[in-house]
């Protein structure tokens, strides 16, 4: 399905209770389709959000050279499968399992024993791969293994686990590697912390507080930025902070926060580094936010179509839309219309819709292809990545994946690590190596 633009002068879509099926809308008045935001800084003002987690940053545009290849790496939540595909030809290379065993470790703490099943029921029980990062040299894969409560480093060629780091809150969430590859910033969702992990040893060397339920994590210049969901097990009235937290990259001192009425979802920076495009829970669309002031400049409302469940309780983990990216040339925005089963491309300057294409059930992540002309959209329940052309908003190819594909990144990976057929192994005795004894 390929739909055309239906832009009107209407503002936001109102409160969640008032939202109806409608066409897409761009508004400049800063009104939120989830009821507005508030800003906590030195001065009060209008708020907004930033979260996706262009996690991993923009892929390089370098052509294949030497003994490496530009590879699309996809982390699949359901089974922990890692899918590798050629990022330029879209040819599937191989799948391998990042989580041999997959059974959660035994829990002895009585509080955790009670809390974990409750959290799993609302935050996603079938999730053993929340996020993936690849080292700058393409030789190491870092996997945040969600329900297994840890983060691991895997040698891409030997497929051997190098280290494993347990989360304090028994569930690991999104993570971001520094451009240099020396540290990994890992959200510990139930502990309200973001850990600074030494990628050489797996040691947690420091952390900062980011409440409540820190989710998407982004490294941007001299700052670490985290977006929090608010508690997903408590009623809306008491579910805590839905907050964007900025921390100094060196000291991890929190320098500012921006609060929102609903949970912070994926965000993407524009090429000017002064603007971010933000998705939030239950919202069908995204905000354009000025980074310096924290104010919403424009709101883009996208269609609520026949695929959208009547009850928001049926949205997957409260996400109406989950996945957003800005094209490398800054001209377009690609957004995953999760519950609407579509990918939307929006002209960044005019905020008009270029096109909307049906890609299958639950598109859930967006990243850029190395040619700068296409976006990779992970389609969770269709077990594929849809390749969307920015200029036309059309699907030009698909790539098969493992179960529930989510985070994708493009990296130069050594040829020796591709198509080996090797499975991930753990040098420790047993899957958990005594960490939970």
C-alpha cells in the first residue's frame, strides 16, 4: 500500500482518549498529541523528547574494500538471532544465535523473584536481544540480552563470548557504544541507571541515574542522552518520570533533564545537531525539538489507520510508533508506524509526507543504508527488514531475518567473520558461568 500526503492545519491529536483514526498532520504550535510536556532545567518551558537511538550512530558510506564488507547487522528479540546481510546488495549472509541456552539464571533474591515475572509480562517476555552494537574494527559484537539480565561481548569470527556483565536490575535495555569503541553505555532499566562499561574487560566503571525505567541511550559528542519510559507496571498517575536525561560523557554528571507526559521512545538527530525528532508512547507521529531550548518546534501527526487496535492497551509495549531516522543528507525523515503496519517518509523542510508504504505487522526500528538513499526498517512480526527508498517512500527490497527483528546497524565487518556457520560458544562452565551462584 502506498498512500499520498494528507496534511492539514490541525494541531496535535489531543489526549489519548480523544484520539481518532485520521490522516497525517503537521503543526507548528508545539502541542503534543499526548497532552503536552514540561521542561526541567534552569528555567521552565515547553518540553519534548529525544530517543532512538540512532544507537550505534550513522553507518559509514565507505565502499567495500580490502578484507571487510559493509554488513547490515540485525538483532532479533525473540530468539536472540543475529542476522547478517550485505548492506549494499541486500543479500542475506547468515543467521547465528547470540544466546545459547536462553534460560534465565536462577534468582535467589526474594524481591527479584517476585518482581521479574511482573516486569517480563509488561516489558516483553520473549526478548533475549534488546540491542546490538559492533566495535569500530568490526571484530566484536555487543549484545544487550534483555530478559537474561546481562550484556555480552562476542568475537565476530570465533563466535566465542569474551565477557558477560550482569545488570543490577535483572534486565538489560538499549545500549550505545562510543565512536572510539572504548566504552559501552548500557541502560539498566529496573535499576534506573546507565552503566559505563569498559569494552575491554566488561567491567562497570561508573554510572549515572536516569529515572524511571531508562530505555534508549545515545552518545552524542560530549554527552550521553537517555530517554526513560516511566514505570510500565504502575498506573499512569503514579508511573514516575518520562524523561530525557543529559549527562556529561566524561564525568557522568547529569546536566539537564526534559520531562514528558508519556514515555520517551526512539529519537534521531538532524545533521545540524541542533534538532531532534522524537517519538513518544501512544503517539502516532513525532515531534521536532530544538535541542538548546528543549521546545517543540513542529509536530507531525501520521495516520491512524484500520490496522491500529481500538484499545491502546493492545499496543505492543505502549508503542504506537517505534523507530525513526533522518537521511544522511538531512532531507528526509523515515518513521516506523508500528501499529499502523507502515513506513512513512516525511520531507524534513516542508514536513509534508512523501509517502506511506505498508510493510507488514509491527515495523519497529529504522537505520540508514550506506548509500544514503535508503532506510532499513525492521518489521518485527514479518521477520524481515524492509528496504525503503527515501525519495519515493517505496519498498524496493526485503531481507529475511530471525524472529522479531529490531535494532539494526551497518558496519564494516571482516570477511573472515562472515558466512562461517559457527555458533556462539561460552568458555565458562554453563551458560551463566557462576555469576548468579
